[in-house]
């Protein structure tokens, strides 16, 4: 027991001594993310199946390093001069985002490198203090809660904190990122702090989403969805999309369900092989109350009738079709290729990961891309999703 207490005390002291980025925590913030050691995080990412194959076997790490080294040599610098990637602090309030990264033993070198690469002087809103590069006006004078200090003492790769109030709604929550069995896992709980918020979350939990998986056109290695009519406050907690006022206006007639699936393995392989990406064979649906072309706010280049159905076509500047759009009574349907040429991808990955209680999520299956590029069969994916459990909003992510 005594040994355990000593270890905890030493861990907390080491955090206080070496985690100096925390001294820039502002007095007030709604969201906070802190990575105590970016190098450790990167090394853990490389231990995952995806990270190992792309960084090591495909050679992306060496390729990127080589390009950066060549550029630095022109100005008589080396990779050792870029010693900025130690800690990362991001704090967000309703007015601005604070971004802190460092420390660097030679910040003047970093400043010189940035200015030579961009051809411009460092912007005035970027400050250098004690070797840290700071973007944001209001910083310092604040502290992180004790619970977050406790999380840091456990050696998590990253921690997050939310403590926000909007009108009558208020929540608080803690999250952490850890690595186990060469898999990165993020877990975050958002807990209501008053009856109004509890009632709001309960109302969302009582909703029933649409039966998305009955759509025969779904399939592929990418699947993104939202399947509840989420109030602005909750949408803002779990998705940055709701922070844009124009986007919020578009959500007024949004029915609460939207999804998109696609096959991207061939695009990834083409990109890694230096081949210009072709069109993306995606399929998407947005349930929307009485959609119209005027409300859509999209530049339609032309209209085509395919298999008796009218589609508005969005094209590139060169005239290449990018999206085919069909408006029905209660939804908007989108295709990345001509609808008569679209073939749904394999549906197993979506079926095996989607659950009816998920509010929204993103699933990316990297196994096909890895197999097509290097001929290795391995479990590799990214899964991000949110749901409500015991009156709390749970956010989880898994990267393998």
C-alpha cells in the first residue's frame, strides 16, 4: 500500500514538474484536451496494425521524413532542430480556441524555419513563451480539475475535460486515451449537472432512429451516420458541425437521420501509388422535410434523367460529375458516381459494428486497403461512436 502511495505521489510530482504546458490553462474553458507526450502517443499509434503497416512496411514515415529533411537542408537545418512536439494543450471556450505546443529548446530556430517555409513573418496571434508556441489571446491563470490530475497520474496518452453551460443546460465530463494490446481506445463520459439537462438527454434516449441497415445500397469500408434528432446543445457536445450557425440553419428541417457509405480502398491505394484519385463511389441519404433545389444551396450544373429518375449533377470546373442528387418527399439521396453504375460494397463491416442505440458514428475499415496495397490480411480499423447509457452521453473511439 505504501509503495502504491509513493508511486502515485511521484507520478503527480513528475506531472507538476515536467508538464509545464498546463500553466497556460486559461481561467475559463468549456473543453480541454491535453497530450503530455506527443512522441509517446505517436509511438503507440505505430504499434497498431494500421500504424505499423503504413509507417513501417509501406514506408510512409521514412518517406515523409525524407521530404522534410530535404527541405530543411536547404536552409541548413536538420530534424533535430524541430523539437517542438512534446506537449499539446487545446482549450476551447465560446469565444476562441487556445492552442499550445512545445516546449522547444530553440524556439527562434522554429520561428525562422516557419517563416522561411511560408515566406511570411509569424502571425501576431502566435506567441512564444518559455519555449511554447501559443495561438490564442487568453491563456494562463487557470487550472485543471483534480480528477484530470488523477487521470494523468495513471499514465494515459491523452486526457479530455468538458465543463460547459448553455442557457439552462449544463454538463461535465472526463475522458482519456489509452493503449492496450496495440490498440488505441478513447473513452469519455458526459454527465448532466441539472434536471433540465437530464430531461433533455432522456428525451433523446427515448427516440427511436430509423432502420438504416434495411437500405440495400449501404456497404463499403466507410460508414458515417447520425440517427437521432439531436438538440443543438447535444450536437455541439459531440460534433463540431453544430458550431457553424449556417449549418444550424440547415438543420432546422433535418429529420434526424443521415448516413453515407463508400468504398475508399482503391482511392487509398491509388494515392499511395502516386495516382490521381478518381471519383468516390459513395452513396448517401439525408432525411429532410420537404427538400427543394432552392433550399439545397448547391451549384447544380445540369439535370439528368437516369432510369426514369431526375438527378441534379454537381460537376468540377472541368465538367467531371462529382455528385448526383435526387430529391424525394422526405429525403435527399446522393451518389458519387452515376446511379446506374453504383454497386454497393460489402455490408459485413457495417452490420458488424453498427448498433441501433448509437446516436452518431464513423466506421472506417482499413483492412481492404492494406490487403490491396501490400497483400497482408490484418484487422485494421477506426471506429468512433456516441450513445446514451444510464443518463450519460458516452463517447468511444477505437483505432487498431
